[in-house]
C-alpha cells in the first residue's frame, strides 16, 4: 500500500464518493455528482484530492478467472527455508499464477492466492516453490465475500 497523506480527514461526502467508485469504478463524475448532490467540478476536485493524498490508489476491474480457463483457486501458505526469503519473494513476484500475496506474521512468511487450470497445474506451481520453501495449500471452494471496502465509516 502507498503512503497515506489524508490523516483521517475524510468527510461523509468523500466516504460516499469512495463507496460509489468501489461499486463502479467506471461511474462518471456526473453520475457521482448527482448521487452526492454536488456539482461535477466539486466532485472532480474531491476525487483528484483523494488520488493525490493516497486514499485512492488505483482504478481497476475484477475479472472471473474461469473465463480464462482458470477455474481453480487456492491459498498457499509459504515458509521459505532459512536464508531463502529474498529468493522466494522474487519467485512469488515472477509466478503469474499468483494473483495476490501478503507477507504475514507467524510461522509462514507469505499467504498467496493462486488461480490455475487444474490440480495438476496447482501441483506444478507448488513444485517450483518447494525446493526453496515449505508450503501448505487450501483449495477455495467458494467465496462468500467478494473483495470489498473495509468499514470506512458513515
């Protein structure tokens, strides 16, 4: 995550704008302005400020990996062998099947989400990692909570 420079100075209109953009990043400034009952130039200025202060990091889309013949998702807990942290970090970054990864506290160093074609494909990804790290895998059965905003207040 980038450096945040807003220091919690978001008002209810900023929060509403963020929620609207999180629901639809393609929403026009005019649509957002109508929803928050402000002029488009005022909303545009608020969005610019939210980008500049680091509150809005980027705009993106969410795709269904199954549409690309990647129907299987799994979480990998990864614990590098002693002295292997940097090498494993670079491997994770270079593995296109890993779609997200967090460095975490505890016994494991990383928790990575992988999307693959099949169990065999998952095994091939794990096989590239296990010479340098121990892994533990959990296959995703379903996702009852889609990626969403954290509780950002009223």
